[in-house]
C-alpha cells in the first residue's frame, strides 16, 4: 500500500478522485509540460542569478537578527527599516530605496513617486499609452479628487505602435520644455499588448536620456521584478516602482510598496509619504522587517514558479483552442498570462475554478463587482493568504471586450499548474469547453 502512494499514478488518481479531473485533460497537461522543459531550464537560470543578487545584497548590508525587532510610534532610528531599504537599493542596483508598510499598494507607491517629483506646471509624459486603470485616477484621466491634473500637473501620452514597440519619433516630438517625468509601464495591465522586455526598456531609457539627461524616467515595474537578469534601475531608470504583494514580496510581505532609484527622486517621494522635513526619518516598521526581507529572499524562486505556471497555461490553452498572450515562444517581461476567453461566461467560470483551487477561501465563489479604481465591473479570484496578493495564484478580468482573463502568481509551481487544471475542469463541467 505504501509503495502505491509513491507512484506517478497516485497523482492522477488523486486528481481524479478529489478534483474530478478528466483523464483526457491530464493527458494534454502532461504533453504541455514536456514541451516546456527547455524554457523551464532558462527560467531556473534567471532565478538562480537573482537569488545570488538578493543574497549578496543582504550580506553586503550586514542583515542581522537584531533588525527584525521592529519599532512603533515615530519609528526613529529603526535600523531594520533602514537596512531593508539599503538591501532593496543594493538588490536593484539603485542609489536609494523607499520600502515600507506605510506604502499600501503599487498604486500608492506610483502615486508617491509622481506627486513627489512633479510640481505645478510640470508635465508627465507616459510613453506606453494610457496607464493601468488605477493610475488613471491618480493622474486625473478619470475624474477624482486631488489628482495630479487637479494639482496643475500637465499630462500627455504617446501610445505604443501597433506592434507594441515604442513610437520613437512621436516620443521625441512630445518631449518639451515642461516635460519632467517620463512614465513607462512594463506590464501590460488590462490590455493585450506585450509586456516590455528588459532590452526594450534599456533601449528607450538610452533614447530618452540622449534627448535630455535631466528627464526623470519612472518605470512601473509591477509584475516585472526578477523575471529577467536585470531590473530597470540597473539600466538608468531614475525611479523603479512596484508592489510588495506582487513579485518582490515573495508571498510573505503582508503589505507594502517600493521605490528604488536616485537619492534625489527617492527623497522627494519620501517627503510625500511622511511629510516635508521628515522624509525617510520616521515610519515605524511595526515588526514587519522579517517578512519583508525573508519575502525578498524567496522572491526570485516564487517569481520563477509564477513564470512556469504562466508558460504552462499558455501552452495548455493553445491546445484547448484559445489564443493567449504572450504566446509560449515569446520573451516575457512579467508574470502575467492573458487568455482570450471570448465571453463573460467563460471568464466567470474560469475565475470560479481558480478560486476553487485556492488554499484559502476555496469554498467561496467570486462574482464581478464595481471595484474602486476601475471603470467597469471586475471579477477577481484570489484565495490568498494575503488579501489581494497577486503573487499568489490568482486571476482577474474586467468584464468588457475583448474578454481576456489575466492569470498570475503561484507561490509554488505545483499549486499553479494544478490550479489551472481545476479551473479548466470547472469550464468543462459548466459545459463551456469540450475535450
Ligand atoms: C498591479 C499594478 C499596479 C498597482 O496596483 P496595486 O493593486 O495598487 O498594487 C500598477 N501598475 C500595474 C501595471 C500593475 O500591474
């Protein structure tokens, strides 16, 4: 009996008996995984390099047990907080970092970066087209209280070209005497363009700096961290910004955002986070430094698991007759996998299946709702240990054309892969796909 549980067959039986997975689906899944062997090896190489980068940053900054103590109140002289920020700066190859629990999300970090570095009359130029939904509110493209535009900041944007590449000519034409910050969004957000690769980001930074090296380049790095050998901050971006409940938190950070970049830009953002005259000096770490540092330590590996899950999903859904972006063969700039599910019914069934596969709240069923910050209904499946953490296996979709679902995360590849199978099985059970 014991030996039985040690065979590959036991996994199939387990999935069949407990999750009712169709044997034909399992067969397709095994074929999909075999096709990905070489790409998985490449992902592991990137993870290994990034693991070393993070390790060295911790050693160079002499991370120690005492740093995990935490502070309360003003948090003056919080050595753990300061060391964590030095580690972030080192790991991202930047001069300075702001990384703390007072930053509640990626949107908040981006908002601080922008408000801290733009004054009345300055212009923000986004060169990757209209940014991610919540940024529309920050900027004032969607009417909100106290947006950048409300505060006299000028906004303009240059779209990416049809093929998803930068529109060099129009970017050059758009830059003028008032232009202060150039915004680059690495990840696709809720769109179907490809996510920028680190090579594309490197080229555009050189191009912009060549026009005017005083321009401040901000990269929205959400979902992009550790997916490649280098980060935008190592390629000359003045600010690289992201969320700790995505890649760099490694699944352990319970909240947080980061900004890494030049001393000047980071200090400007810090003056907005706390207040002018206080900047980085105050802000209690509240005992969170251990999860932030340990999460960062695990982040390269967790990101690799997510990348593998995304690739597996891409191959599987192509075999099921859906189109996906990125395609399995494309170079990836983030952990997000979009699947064109064609209609709302498919999206809802898939998301319900993702939720069923979660370790937390697997018994609840997600529904589309009017989420703050978005201008249409959004469905989100995230049975996560950390509320809303999208480095954990999760799917979300705005209920609008072209009915694409965005799938990401997975603290382990094994969970992500089998989670996808459970979600596909739910669509089969709902009579939406047949195999
Ligand atoms: C997730 C994300 C953000 C920030 O979102 P939060 O939910 O506020 O953390 C910003 N830009 C992009 C491209 C994102 O994917």
